[in-house]
C-alpha cells in the first residue's frame, strides 16, 4: 500500500505483489463517485500477470488527503499528472462510473499518454437525479444505504452489500456530494469520435445506475471497441462478478 507525496498531498495507491515492475504494461484503475481503490481489489490481484496493476485513491478519497476536486476535468488533469509523476508510459486506464468519465476526458484531451481504455459501468454523460442530491444533503447515511442497494445486482449477497456500504460511509459527505455534482455536469456525448484508442466496455445487465444503454452508446460511438455485458451484475460488476470481468480484461489485453 504505497503512500506518496504528490503536489503537496498524501496519495495512496495499491499495487499487485510485484509493485510497479519495469518492463511490464501498466494498468491504472480509477474508482467512481464516493469510492476508493479497494473497489478494484479483485482486479489488482487477479490481473497481476505480466502487467502492473495500480489502483489509486483520488484526492480526498480513501487514504488520499483532500480536498477532492469538483469536476471530472480536474480529476482527469490530476490523473494525467499523477501518471507522469510515476514515470509511467503507454498506460492502460480503467475507470468505473465517474472514473470512466475521468479516463474518457483524458483520452479526449491527452490521447498520446494512453494506450487503451477499460470502462466499467460508465457513460459519456452521467446525469444524477435531483432526488439523490436532496437525500445526500438531508441524511447522508440513509442516502448512502439507498445508493448502495441500487449499486448491486439482485443476486448480490448481504455481506457484499454491507462491505460496499461500509466503504461509502468512510468517505466525507461533502466529497461524495461533490462527486455526484461532477458527474451531473459531465457530458462528452458529442466528442467520442475523437478517441482513437481501443476500448473495452463492461456493464452489468442489471445496472440501474448506468444502464446497459450507456455502454451500448459508447460501443456504437467509439471507433475501436469491445462490449461485454455481464449477466446478473449491477453497477459494481468488477466487485460482483470479478472472474467474468477479469477474463474480459485479460482477453482484451491479449488482443491489444
């Protein structure tokens, strides 16, 4: 669990057992709104086969010091600086939900820094209902419980849902609220054609937060895509169905 000082902040990230080994491809994983690096735990371990897996806590999230940012472009610019600070080249970026918006923004604005994209439960526009904003402002704990229930598919165990809630409640309410506002303001629907990099798009068939139509739109409007719908999974496909998601990622990597 490396902790580094970067731009005056303490930044936490997780790696596979070999750390960031030279001569290997690098995949940097970006969590979603109100999330942290642990949502990628199964990918960090399961994909540590000839590639470096790097799961980062965005500023203000997990064990990275705050404050957080207030827009997806700001997180995207920070991520690119962080990648440069680690001296990584030809990076594959993976993003979940808001994290997918972060890497789409990066691919549009600074494509030369990236080799490929992996988008899980995300979209080119991430509108948030007024009900979510109101509930987060009035009663964060109750809102968090409702959000987590909506994030997991109907077949998910109570233990897994409880794990998700515990992690969300560790985040600062103001950071979570800012994340959802950043998502609501994000819209790159008209800019996807600018992305030339290959992309793997993964979505749970039961995702009610970013439904499969979001991923289908990405697949239809990005130029080099592979679409994988994970049956039975909700918004947290990489947590709910890690073997299926990892298999899709490994196949994608093999074909790059």
